[in-house]
C-alpha cells in the first residue's frame, strides 16, 4: 500500500489502498480540488472483490468509497465544483 502526502492533503492518514492511488493522483491535479483527506482502511474478509468506487455528494465536496480487492477506504474530496470533479474522476481506471 503506497503512502501519499501531496500538496492538497489534509488529515493524518497517509496510506492509500492500491485501487485509490490513481483516483487521488488524478484529483490532486484538478484545480477545482482544494483538499483531499484519506480515511481509515478496512479489510474485507472473504473472497476477493471487484475494484469499484462510489461517489456521494456532500456540502463540502464529496465522499469516495473505494473498494480494492481486499480492502475499502473512504476518501473525502473538498471542492466547490463536486459534479465537475466527479465527472473527471469517473474516467480514471482503477
């Protein structure tokens, strides 16, 4: 699992699951994104799952729930243009 400490990072967690790394790197390059906060990583017991991401719009931007093969991580993206940023991140391959 890679560590990430970019210019737009917030919070104390720096570890990313592999599936989230391309999303966070893409979000950091977008000028509309003001801050990225990585959440806890939770293991998913049982068989390996399919990589996917779920976006939930919030008042301050949106929440991404990223599922890797064996773990899940919540990532908060702070922006004034959540729909535009979401459209850009939906194009990123996991």
